[in-house]
C-alpha cells in the first residue's frame, strides 16, 4: 500500500467511528441486550443488533420480515391466496401488542404468527388454522425476506449499513444468514427448528425489487412455474384437516463469525457440514464429508447407488466422516437421513479428471472461440461461442447483443 495513504485512511476510519459513536440506538417496541426490533404491520420493519456500532438495519426500508404468503385450495377447488396475518409481538412470552385483521378475513384459513424475543434468541412461530368443515391443501407457504440490500453510492451505506444474504435451502438442515459486505460481524442467522424445513427458494417475487427473496416451506405450485432450470429437491404440499392446524417454528440468532454459525447450527439441532475438496468433484478424486451434530446420522443415500461408493471413516470427534467416490457423471445428490425422520441434501456435480477437462477446454477455445480471418480488423479476437446457434459471435454478428453489451462482454473482466 502507498504509505502516503495511511494517514488519510486513518482519518477516514476515525471519522467513521466517531460518527457511529454519536448515533443513538433506534427506539423500538422490543428491546433487550441482543435484539432491537421495530414491529410494522404483519411483521418486523426494523431489526438491529443491540449495541451495534454501525446500527445496521437488516430489514429493507419500507418492507417487513413476516409477510407470509399462502396459496391453498379445498379438495377439487381453485387455488386461493392468503396474505393477511394476525401477528403478536412478545417479550419473554408476554404480549406487548398485536395486529389482527381476521375480522375482515373472508377465508376459512387463518394465519397467525408470534415473534417472541427471549434472551439471545428471537423465536418466530407460524400457525395455519383451518376453520372449514373440509380439509385444505397448502400448495405454497413462503416467507418473503426483504433484507436490506442497500443502494445508491454512499460508501457507508454500501459497505457498513447494508447486508448480503447467504442461504442453504435443503430440507430440515436449511439455514440463512446475512452479513455486511465488509464481513464484520455480527451475522444474523435464521434457522428452522425441529420439524420445520425449507424446500425451495425464489428471487422472482413480482414487484419486490432488489433484495427480494422468498424461502418456501411448501412450494408445489410456484416450483412448477419456474422456467430457468430444473429444481432437483422434492417439493411438497400440506393438508390441514377440518378444524385442524399446522405450526412451523424458526429462530433468529446472532453469530460473531462463520465458525460461530457452525456452533449455532449444532446447538439448534442441525448439522455442521464440511466437504473437501468441494461440491464439484472429478471421477478420479474422492470427496470427504464431515458431519458435526447432536442428532443421529441414520444414512447417506446416493442418487445413483451403482455409481457411488460411500465409506465411513474413523472418527475425528466431534465430526463423523465419510469418503465418497463417484463414477456417474453430472449431477449427483446425496440424501442425509438423520434424527427423527429428518432429511437434507448435498448436490454434487461429477466431472471427468481435471487433466481431461483442461485439454478439452483449451481445444474448444482454440477451435471455437477465436476469430481467424486476416481480412477482419479483429483477426485473432477471442469471443463468445453461441451454443444454441452453433456460431462464434463477434462485431459483425452480435445476435441479441447490442453494440454496448457486445463491447462489454468482449472487453470487461467478467468473461
């Protein structure tokens, strides 16, 4: 680093620290040593770590965590949707205020939720109650999580007061967490509790804009509308009997760093999973999977048993280790069965040996991606090969690239 910049960086850092030190903690309806919350309508409109020097609101301005989406139908009936929710906010189990739109609620399905702040944890309980005399089938049960993805050009907002989402949507072992772009903690972690799982996600919520994300407990309807690819995990519906109910449980927690997230996963009954060398694995290498959990690991089930070998390895407490060797090319799913009929999924992709891939890729670049025409000003240009139309794209045949985008893909560092 240029030493002349150090005093400037020190000044900027010190000024930033001073500004944050002068800010006041937001006034909120729920507050303890861990969480500061601002209720808003059907959910949480503001969520801060109490005492956070940067006062990052993890919820996007004008949005909430808790605006649950439900799509359901009676047997043989048409699909209906429900978004109105009776929401109760509690601290240590004592209600401090609620909203209840059920009076103008014409549906036989009632949705209620409770946010209960208790010590270091914020519990989120969602209840679906069927008041009809017939069963109801839930096709979609989605949690829109409009996190604070920021915007604009203000460096403080971009790097220190907005958050980035990470998610692992994979059955009972699903979890999400949000961190600042700087990586400076705390990280906000959302986990399903025993008996609750997530099976699908979508970033295509209509009109939701930047930072839109929906995690699905049930996704039978929405998953079939996806046109961008194939979702490989099983999706489900849920049937609620007449006058019956269904309850889902989640918890929010704060983590200091990545290792602390792993600790929290194990503490809440999930699995801390470590995989070497990664999820894309050549046929001539083994994958090693290490599982740390208080739950009993019942089985690791391969998608292609004839092309997969799974061997338990000597323990390295607290981890249970397995060696996996694949011979079936392409997508390979390993299903982990654990605990009380719980499941989670590991999606591997199996390739040819690395030496083979390097040689094939090099040959493809030379033979398919370089313009070789001395009469052209761009003779020798490496460009984009159109797999759909089997042609090399360039300045004379950009296809759907307009001039500006073609210049971008040919000259920027992204390709």
